[in-house]
């Protein structure tokens, strides 16, 4: 629940919204892992296929955050009505500021009560300090692990 999170209150003056094209450029600078594919929730897409379909991107120059809500049409799966998906890349400290800003100022807390956060493994301990918990489904831990095999 959003109300239970311990969000940072810091100087958010460097945070700004960016366009889809600016996001594509920033993703090329930020460590998104090997290759040129981006996490878009439960799946990955090539950076070149990233579209502006009701997603909002925020940056503070050291991290990038994509906010996806029920109005989004960016992928086959979307958040439910009461959910928000956040996808982050960048330095842990900058990511924490973007998450705190987004959950403080960029959502309607009367409509959203579940936030699913997608991040790289090295960021997990920092988001847990905010109060995020390990994901579970029917009280069983879950994780998404994707592998690639070249069939040539």
C-alpha cells in the first residue's frame, strides 16, 4: 500500500518529464543491461520499438522512470484499475528520488493502492528500504527470469 511506504522527501527540482524520444536517448546512456531491450512490465521490447502510449517518463539525469497505469496501451498486459507499474533504470539514489517524487506528486492516491516496481537487482535493497516488499502471488514468492538462446 502506498500509504505504508517511507518516501524520501528531498530536493526534487532536477526531476522533469521527458518525451518518448528523449527517453530513448537517455536509455542509451543509462545501464539497461546487455543488448538494447527494455523491460515493459512482464516482457521486454527493443528500444527502437518503444512507443508513447500513455506512459509518462521522468528523469533527474541519473535515472529514468516510466510510469504505466490502466490507461496505457504499451503492451499486451496492463496494470489493473487500482495498480500502477513503475519501471526504473539508473543509479539507486536517483531512482529512489524518482520513485518518491512519482508516488508523492504524480498519482491519485484515491485510485491507486498497488504499485508494482520493476528494477534491476542492485536496486532492490534500496526500494525495500522505502517499504516495498518481495513480490508474491497467493502468498508464494514470484520472480520473472528471462533467458535467451540463439538458435543458429
